[in-house]
């Protein structure tokens, strides 16, 4: 029993498996650091309150003082220019606008008033949804409520129940529109997050399928016979890649359909509580805001996104052919797919939770991974970062050409078999 146990453990706990564990550990630690840094940066920004003060009275100064007492860092300007100009110049992500006459309405006329809550939309990631509701307007509204409760301490006035309401405005692509940023993100994020998920599944499934298939053929000695046939090796490589792609597309279609069915089931369960007319009006208003802000992707843009998708899959397939050819047997196929898995998972997760384009020096390292450019493709087009979009496409084309050349050279040579025999002699 002990001898059999040692034998099985020695086969399972090999160098390849330990290397895979090490790489996985490093990946998880790196993702943890990046996520912590991203969340910390967002929380630090949420500790700042930005105010556009158009009233400029003692009362608005008291609002600032009340916020500072609570530990917030308040930055205030008085500027009547368009919101998109002010926030861009100040490099703010949001602002609360105190309109002229606010003090008179609250203190003299004792009537409820409205302030504007302005938010800059830069990404449709999950992180932007999570922090979309936390804004300077919320903190300003809370401070006004506290001040009014102190001023009218012994009085009972109806307007004190809700003295201030915030009208949402969203800024994007140098334009502003009256719209809720969270609603805009929600309308755009479904596709912007579904496509990366499908792409991630395609890359992982196609790469694993090809590597396993090539490794199994090497073990069964059928690959050598196949490559010795009169059929051009480029045709053999193409057939294997196409077969893996079709298989992966079937998997991705099933997973995507499952995701949509679960989403529709959720909508159906809550349909009884939804006002259809109100929901339709809200959807139309959101689409109008998307068009006004220039967040729609034109037809040619979608053609570019599909082209980047195909380039990414081509790179994954070609890299898998190389890795599969270098694997000694089927047991090593799991470890062989780690480079592709790491290069896919890292940008995929980061693109889901944050904006890669705003990650400082780390983004340049991520740009070196060709898969990254497809994960951020829709974001680049929505926020008019066309230079990065086309630059990423050109980089992918060059990368694919280089790796395809390497794959053809590998399969046209005898390295596949001499490498395997050399490793066997070393073990013996």
C-alpha cells in the first residue's frame, strides 16, 4: 500500500504541478495587491468632497465647515462654466453644485431646493457601479440636513423632512447630460461584461483543447505519422485550430445562453413589481443620454471589436499549438496551459473590476499582453480612446504574425520529436 501511495504521489506531485501551484500563488497575490490598491485609491477619493458654490453665502461656508468637522477634505470653486469644463480642469470625478439662491430658499423662504450631483463616467466596470451612488452630493446633502436641524431645532416644518434633493448629471467625452450615471453604467455594462466573459471562456477552452489533443497524439505516436503524411503541415495545424475553435464556440454559446436565461428569469420574477410604462420611459431616456454623451459604438467600431476578438482567439490557438507541441505527454497539458491562463485571467479580472486604462504604470505591463486589448476594446471606443484601440489592434496583428511564424517553423522541423526523445534519455 505504501509503495503504491508513493508511486501515485510521485506522479501527481511532480515539478510541473509544483510550478503550476507557484504560478497560481503568485497570480493570486498580485491580483490581491492590485485590487487592494484600486479599492484604496477609490476610498481615498471618496474622502474628498467637491463643491461648485454658485451661492457663496455664510450658510454655504458653514456647509464646508460642517464637512471638514466630519473629516472630509473639501475642495470648492465658484464657476458658472459648463460642468464638463469645470470637472476636467479641476480633475474631479464628481461634484455637488450649490445653486444661486439656495440660502434664501432654505433660510428665508423655508422651502425645499434642488442641488445638482455631477459624476464623471470613465468606465463601465463593476467598480464604477459599486461607487456610483457614493458622491459629493450625498455628503453635502447630509451636511445641509444637520445644519438645518440645528437652526430649526425647536420648530416642526414640513420642508425639513426632505429639504434638499439632488438632480443627477453625468459627464463623459467632454459632454454633460441630466442622467443617473449608475443607470447609464447598468445599460452599458451588460454587453461590456458579457463579451469579456465569453472571450475568457473561448481562450481557456480552445487552448486547453488544443494542448491536450496535441499531447495525446504525441503519446499515442499518431502525431508523427500525421506530420509525415503528404498533407502540408500548415493545413494540419489549421484543421486542428479550427476544430478546437468550433468546440470552444459551442461551449461558449451554451454558457452565454445559460447566463442570459438566468438573467431573464430574474427579470421575470420581479416583473410584477415593475411599472412597464415607467421602465420603458426610463430605458428610452437612458438611450438618449448614451447618444448625447457619445457612448454608443458605431457599426465600424463593432467590426473592429470583432476583428480584435478574432485576433485574440488566433493568438491563443497558435500559442496553444506551440505549447502542445512542447509537452511530453498528456499529464503535462494542464501545466502547459498556465501561461495562457495567467495572461488571460489577469487582464480579464482587472477589466471587470476597474479601468485598466487608468492604472498608472501597471497598465503598460498589461498592454504587453495581447489579450488585454480585446478586454478593453469596448471601453476604448465608448470613451473615444481610438489611439489605444487601433494601436492594440496593430500590436495584436504583429504578435499573431510572429507567433504563427514560430509555430510553422516548429512543426516543419523535427524539434517536436527530438525534444521528447532527449527528455526521455535524460530521465533514463
